[in-house]
């Protein structure tokens, strides 16, 4: 491995030169954090019901039966309304 001898001033100049080459969009430091998406109570119920029902409409190898996804969605929505 090669040895590099550099003074502290040279090292700092090198670091300052590298950081000035990076383009940072204006105002990027003060960009707001993205808001968390909220899920409604209905969507949580639907999600749980879809997981329960989906296994009935799948084949043994895990693929959907013919019209299985459509049927699972319809049944999960029906269960969620109650």
C-alpha cells in the first residue's frame, strides 16, 4: 500500500474543494419532512379481511384462481362494510 504524506492544511484544502463541487439544491437544508400517510379505519378492516379471505381464492401453488382476485376483493369489501 502506498503511503501518502500530506500536511493538515493540504488535507483541509482537499476536503473544502470536494464539498464545493457537490451541487445542493437551494433550500435543501430546510426542506420539510414528508407527512406520514394516515389510513382510515375502513382501510385497516379491509386489509385484515382481504388477508383472511385471499387464501380461499388461491391455488395450492399460491397463484390466484380464475377470477379469484376479483372475488376476494368483492368479499373483503362486503365483510368490511359490516
